[in-house]
């Protein structure tokens, strides 16, 4: 077995730049970042638990999605590898602090944590381990963070008070991301399947829970939260309006229909959908795809994965810089439509689905996709 702990330490030193440009703890940001919109990267954090019955276990052991040698390069840099095996046992507070240092080096403004309510069992709770590492970090300067609540994690019809109570302390944290002055930024991942399962098939029941969340946040002394409906405004504004959302957007942008599409085709689709989505419901937050290639998870799918044959060729650094700049320009040109002045990036850590993660990985320890953000104005 080959350990990566010594390599982690060396990489951490390399990632600490003398001109790191992260957002400061008091909320201010250096002038080089202030000239552009804020950028937040989505986190999907299966990479911190090897416990039986968790997504991390399934991806490492059974069916072992990233266990084959040929896929090790996709894994987070804290992974421990051997011959056709992989483990996340290198996930420590120190390893996560190295992620913070990397995000600071890239000038990333905030992370969006896929937040799962711990009452839903070990499979979901394991995704929150990275969020715990973030909150426990002693590093003073780090990206801010926001929660992405799923429409499956805010409770059920008539029962959401416990879930709201568990989420509220995160939103009260001094590092929590705010937009439009001091409004806490909350993403809501919507699916019609969740409404059918948890909200008696009636979106009005979910709206009641979201309204209760608003009331609770303001009762805690914070401003009215800025709630973004992800995936509900793909063809019309019906869902964001029904949810009482302030804004719409997508978790992942559109994927070109043909296998092995070019990144240029993805860029064109992203830009087309920014316009059509924003016309359906605004305000709007554009999503930038860093890439999309689910081949490893298609090859060895866990029980919860639906095969997706679509794939996009990995972008060059120059292509990625240009697309980040596209998003920055779109926001700056449309200050009313993009009133939160922010861009969402897919993704920081979708290592099996997105494939081209911003985070440092075994195959890309310096995180060149993250470094591309430094050139954006």
C-alpha cells in the first residue's frame, strides 16, 4: 500500500501562495477578487467515510468505482491507493485543511456543501463529515460556505421544525456566505420525485417548510435569506415561483447530447441556457461546468447511480479560463438578472460524475482547474 500523507504535506506547502486572495474572515475581499463576481464551487463529499453502508464505502470497496488503477487519478489527493484498491482513510482534519489552503490559493470565494440532514441515516450523514472538518478547522482565513438543502432533507409534510433547527446553527456561523449585503445564501435542490415522496405530491407543502426556514433565520437575528431554486426553472419559472424562491439556477449545466462531446460544445450549451433559464425566471445564477465524464461510475455503478452515457472531453486550462470569464462577463452585463453577483461552479469534488474536479487530485495535485480561476476578472 502506498501512503500519500508525506505527499500531502509537500503539496500543502506548494499551495500556500504569498499572494493568496481568499475572502477574509471579516467578510472583506482583496481588490483583485472584488473586481469580479464571487465564485462558489459545489461540493459532493463522499470522500471522507469508509463506513459500511455509506457512499464512500461503495465508491472505494463495493462496487469499488475508483478502485481500479486506471481511475486512481480521479480521486482526492488524500486518498490512499494500492494495486486496484483505494481508501479514504487519509481523510483527516489536516487533509481537509490542505483543501482550504488550495481553495485560498485559487481565490475561491465559497463552497456550497451538499447538506444532508443527519436524521436520515448513516448513508446521508457521512456526506456532512467534510462540513464538520470545515467548521473545526483552526485556519482563520478560508472560503466562506453555503448550504445546499435538498427537497428531501427539509422534512416531510407538516414536519420540518427539527430539520430547520439542525440547519440554523450553520447559517448563523460567521463564515456563512451572504449576498446582496447581508442575506444568507441558501441553495435548494429541487426534484419532482422528492415532492412526490416527502411532500404528498404537492409543492405547496414544501413551500410551507421553506417559508418556515425563512422565518427561523430572521427570528435568529439574520437578514431574510436569499433562496436559490436549483433545477426547478429548466423550462419555466413555475417551480421557483411556487417555492417562493428568490432566484433560480442549475446544479449542473446542460450536457451535450452526444458521447465524447467537445468542451466547446458544452460551453455553447452553458451560454445558451444562461439566457433561456434567466428569461424563464430571474434573478438567476449561472453555472459553469468544469467538465463532465461519469465513465468510472458507469463502469462500476453503486446501487443509487443511474447510467449516464454522456461525456465531455476534458477542457484545456485556456478553455476553462475563457469559460470562467464568460460567466463573470454574463453576471457583470446583467446586474439586475444576476443580482446576487455570483457564479456557481460544477464542481469542486464530483470526482466520479464530473470527473474534472477543481480540488487537487492524485492525477492533478496542484489543482490546475482551480488555478484557472485566478485569471478571471
